[in-house]
C-alpha cells in the first residue's frame, strides 16, 4: 500500500519530467537541423555565370520547399510523439493500478533511460510477435491476411463490397494521412542513412516512391513494405516499417539489386494455339523487349496443334533474337499441376524465380519486378491477386465497337474484379518449390492443384505475400466445364464461369432487360398519346 501511494504521488512529477525532457530534445534537434549560415552553405552560382538570376531562384526555391516539407514532417512527428507519450503514461498508470508489474514493465522514477528502454522493448516485442521477419504456420488458406497495394495516388484493395472500388483514392482523411506519413518517414529514413557519417548520398523524395504494400494484424499492428527507385535502373530501395498500435518503427532498410535475377515463366498448354499467339505478343513486348531477364518454358500436352505452337515460338525467337526458351512435349492427358511441376524440375541452371503462368494471362514489365521483389529464397513466396476481366461483349455492348485489348485493361468496378479466390499465378524460387514438395500429381484436369500447393506454403515457415497487383490481368474467355471433371471440380468451374461474365449491376440489367424495354415502350406510347 505504501509503495502504491508513493507511485501515485510521484507519477505526475515523472510525467512532467518526461514532457520537459522531450521538449528539450526537440529544441536541440530543431537547432541542429537549422540551415547553416551563408558562409557555410554550398556555393551558389556566381552572378555572371550562365545561370544568372534564374539559377539563384530555382536553387533557392528548391531548398526552401525541401526545408518547409521537412519542418512540416518534423512537426507532425513531434505532435504524434507527445500524444503517444501522454497515452502511454496513462496506459501504464492504469495497468499499474489494476495489475502490479504487468509484463515485467515498471516505471522507475529515478531512471528515465531504463523506463524508455522498457517501453522500447515492449514495442519491439510486438514486432517479434507479428509476421514480419518470418512466416507463421497457418491452418487454412483463408487464414492468410492479404496485403493491399498503394501508390502516391491510389490504393488497390480487396474488400470492395457494392459501393467501394478495387482501385480508388483514399476517401477517409485518416487513411490518406496514414499513407502520407509512412511515405514521409521512409523518405526521411533513406535521407538519413545510419553509419555513413557525412558521406554524400542520393537525396530521396516522394517522387522516387514506386509502390508499397501493407496489412494489419488486428492484435499486433500494421506492416508496411515500401519500394523506391535505386541508383540504377535495376536497383531498388526497400523500407520495412511497422506500427505496433503506437509510433511507427523502422524494421529494415536494405538495397535490393535485381539486375541478375532471372524469371522462368512456365506455361502448361494443350491446343489453344490462337491464345498462345496472343500470349506471345505480350511476352515479346513486356518480357523480351522491356524486361530482358526472362526465360520461357512451354510444357505441351498431346500433339494436336503442337506444330502450330512450335512455329509461333520459333518465329518469335528469330524475329526478337530470343534464345531463352524450352519446349517440353508430353504424350498424356492435360494436367496443369503436372505441366508446372515438370517445367520447374526440368531447369538445370542456378536457383531461379519461377512464375507459374497460364496462356490467358497478360502481365506488364512492372509486374515482373514485383515478382522479383516479393520473393526471397527460404523466406518469401509471392501470390499476387490478379485483376480478372469481365466479358467485353457485355461491358461494351452499348458501344459501336469493342476497344483494343490494352484499352480494356483498366482497373474499374465495371470492367472486372480482384480474383481473390484464385491461387494459380504465383512466383517462388525453385529451391522453395522443390523443398516444399511441388504439386500433387494425383490431381488431373482443371482446378485444385494450385490450392494444394498454396496450403503447403502457408503450413510452412515461409512468408506468403498475397496482395492485389496492378500489372497482372486474367483475360476474359468463355469457360468450358468438361463432363470429365469430378462433381467438386465441376462445381468450382461453374462458379468461376458465373463470376467472370459481368458485374452485379450489369448482370442485373440483363436479368431485368424485358422489364426495362417494357418501361421504355410505355414511355414512348404515353408521349405519342400526349
């Protein structure tokens, strides 16, 4: 009782000391960050130099904008730290009153550094509990917490319902502020590298930000992974941040060079020569011409249309001077899992990123880099959620003509949906695929094999990155559900077929087409009578 009374008496004094200490540190930090005097500034152009007055104005304006933005960012961080400090002190007071010495954390009024170290240890324990450094074993594919993707302007989200859109600008102010704050903190971290002293380094701005992914574990916090442009075309900077329901904490700052990271695109195929021709047009433009660090493996089942497929492949090889391809022919019934497994195991080179792909997929060069950046041998596998296109004949039925393919690839509620029930398109290192045991080769025909592989990964210690991606599209085609499928496979096929036609509203217009036409007829008749 005596100790508790002393605790209550000394707590206000301790809180006051903490606030005064934070204010003093803030003032010293602001003074240290104040721009140096004229005699210490970097030399500006001379009056009679070629740049003249315009050079002075441009440089001064640039420096002024940089410092103003930096001051705004610092003020936000100071305000947040003060609020968090007050909230944490109130939380600790409540915890001490209800449960003496919770989690082994005790406020020592005579040792401020120890109290701050205890607080930091508690926050870092939240990072250790979350799925940040490594994956955790999960019981089912539905237990994976998916990521959402964001850029400077847009958020690409899964949970849309009937009112929200798969791609939109954040409407809520708190969401906008959250993402802006995270980008600002990442830029500040990049511009203040640890251990470099006064060495010159590239000054990063928000314009260097490419994209980020984030997800929230309800009982631990929010994880952010942000990718920035590096010093060269194939270099990137990746920043990992974590918000443990408190101040954002930096977890990792690393250079990622993907210049030598080869992707082996594996496509299982039977017949469908016309679709393969369309696929090769996309592969040539994005994979060969724009990316260049790519290999293609085609695993062909049967002999029907095989010569036509080989001819398309050889013509592309000659016209684009592309030799990095493998053609494997199997005289057996089509099995997607078998084709991907054979293609993956056929590779004899160094460890390589495998991209399991279907012939009706369209991808961009940006997606190929996402494939590289979100995979890591022994640590990460990438399960992108692609955007599935609706039936263009329904979407553009009221137009004079259907737009070109590239004009159709727009992420809108009316044009398609995030295919969050599909696990077929995936990127992982070959070593992880072999170690996990590959596909279940007992599964024949369409569907099921991808879910089994996905379950193997989520049951392992590998981290599964699952997020909507901007550069991966499933092109619409009429789906055929064969009689040979098992009842379960046939049901899955029919459900997929129904979802691929049109949006909720568009299907409703088709269902009520007769009623709409009847209404229009009545309106015309009433106008004639009038």
